[in-house]
């Protein structure tokens, strides 16, 4: 019981602190909560074997739980991904070439030229760079959404001779299909070119942001249409012990392991669908308790509480990082070394292997269960918390990489490399000075690991609250007792690091 009290205290503090969090912006990764975690709503609700007295010979249960969820209210998630330089509450951004009205006035969110939008040929080396030749401008709107569907297969076997006490084992195997989309829409405001209406797009370049953001030259963090992933999420193995299972109360505890069975995220797309715990092995423990508060003939009312904690072990991922203090700087042009005359996508250089340490995942569920004969109705509250990811670089940034300086201090186009502009940002370039040496001359300075913002590639701590309602009925007079149940829930995040979602599930269980 001390474990239950400790979890209640910790998670109550999380509940109070979640609403104080500031808006999170410019993250390159979002991890969905793993389905069918121990003490998650889908696993617990509409399935309260502890409230039943089954035949001593019926020590095994096989349960199939189809489930699904849809995200709602996409604004917070949009802000999670967007740069946020001109306001963290926006769900859109303005992109423009160097000569667009937005860039010239300083109101642009992103310089479209960086991502390959080009509506007039570039000058030759050392010729004047006329920004007025490049006037493309568009407005991008984002409405991210995610959906999850699947079915979990649960097998439970009571190992002891007596059903009201002793050891049990359980295996949970959720099979899921996850679909995500950033919901990108583009409204072109100015077509581009010197007059704004005469674009001439060179080969290999793009005349709009939609095409540029999904270009094949980017190996990582592309922004494209919907992405789908399906398979076995993770296996949950549990060994538990029932201390008591009486008519008026019950108590049991368990420990176990999380076995990852799905592929790790590849980081090819922003808002990539994730399954399970993203390749983390885990060690888990939990407890479940209930007490009868009232009874009248075949009617009774119970209060239940379930809690679980999982320690996820560190694992390695590929993650894309911004530069310190510069949202979306992952999409800047870079030179690979001082002598390179090629403009390369920064997103390829700023994606590196890291060790990801999540720490602990905690679930707390409390519910009221009304039971009449073999029918029960359950209403409850759920609290989920996952710790903030901590990243450790496993490989340094390639030696020599620097933000490309494409215009020298005389205003001429620099196609030969040898000049860096490491203070450039995704929405400011021409007003930023190129790097200089102690003598004040333009020079080339390589970026280092210290310039990378590891937090931009880490999912922050996630807190999710939820209410749910479920109902179920047991047919105990069958040769093989059958249970049918269904439920629905609504969850919302403590900040924009979590999804707001509507979920639903059904259950069918056989006892034998």
C-alpha cells in the first residue's frame, strides 16, 4: 500500500505543476504514449475479475480488446512543431524568399530559399546578389492529427490452487496501426520572380514550400502527407501475486518486463508515427486494490485504485537537432568544409545518433464501479506521466560543417565557399553578419557539438489526464464463461507536449 500512496503523491504533484508549463515550440520529435501499458485505461476498464468469484477450475483467461483513438484540438500540437519566433500561439507561418515583403519587413517565419524554393536563377560567383529578384511568399497552416487502432491479446493464468490467493502470470500483446499527419496546407500569396508574378524555377529547385519540405535531398525531418506504421507494439510480461480476493476487498501486486518488438523511429519525417516504447526495454511493477463501499442484495458499489511504474532503459536513436537558440535552424544551408562550394541541407548534418534516456513512466487509475448481478458500470479518472527525455550524443558533428555564407560583405553572391554565417537563423540572413576573424575579415568557422540544441530533439515530460466510462457483463453460467464490455474516454495534456484525444474500446473474454 505504501507504493500506492507514493505514486498518488508523485502524480498529484505532477497534476498541479502541469498547468504551469510554458508553450513548447520547435521540437523535431513527438512520441505517442504506448498502448496497453500496465494500469492504462484500455487495459483495466470493463474488466474487473477481482469482483467475481469464478469456479476454482477456471484459472485462465484469454481477452481480445479492439481499441482506437483520435486526436482532437490540433492547435497545441501545431505550436509544438512550429518555430514560434513570432508568437507561440500561432498555428501558421509565413515563408518567403529573400526579396519577399515578409522577409524584407522582418515578419517572415522562414526564409523559403533555405529549403530550396527558388523562383529565379542565382547569379554567378562574385556577381551582385539582388534579393529583389526573389519574391515568392506563401502562408503555411498546420493541423496535426493522429489516430491509433488495433487489438490487444491478453493471456492470464492463475498458478496457485486457490483462486483467491497466489501467483499469476500475464502476457499482453498489442497489435496497432498508427497514422499521423501534420495537416499542411499552403496558400501562395506571391508567385515569385523579379516582379512577383514571373517565377522561373531552375532545375532541382522548387516553386512552392509544399514540394520543398518533402524533397528527396533531405534524409530526415521531411514534412509530407500522412505516415502510417503497423505491427506488434511491445510485449508486456507480468508475474503477480494476489494477497486477498474477498467479497468486500481485494489486493494484488506484480512486476514484469517490457520487451520491445517494433522498429525504432527512423526520423525520416517530422511527426513520425511511433509504436510502443520506441525500442526501450523496461522493468515494471504495479499494484491493484479495491474495496466495497456499499452493498444491497445483488447490488454493490466499489472504489478501486490501480498504479504502475515502468523504468525504461536507455537506447540509441537518430535525432535531428536545431542550433542553440535558433528554432528550425536544422533547415539552414551548410557547407561540409571550408573548401566546399556545394550548399547542403543542414538537416542531414544535424541528424546524429544519440542515447535516449526516458526514465520512468507512471500510470494512476482510480474508479467507482457499480455492480448489479453480473453487470457492472465503471466511471474513473486516469493520470499518465512520462519523464523528459535526456539525450547524449553518440557521435560528434562532422568536422568542418558550418552555416553557408552565400553573400559576402560587399553584397556579392559567394558560390565558392570559404565564408560561414553561423549566426544566421531560419528567418534572418541578409541582416546577419558573416563570421569574422580577429582582424575583422570574413572567415570560415566550423560548428561544434556545443552549438547543437539537444533539447530540440528530445520529447519533454508528458502529463495526460483522462476521464472514462465503461460497462460490461459476465455470463458465468456458460460452460466457458464469457465477458463482453465496451468503453470510451477523453484525455487531455497538461501542456502541448501531449495529445488531446478521444478513445474507445471493446472487450471479449473467455475463462477456462
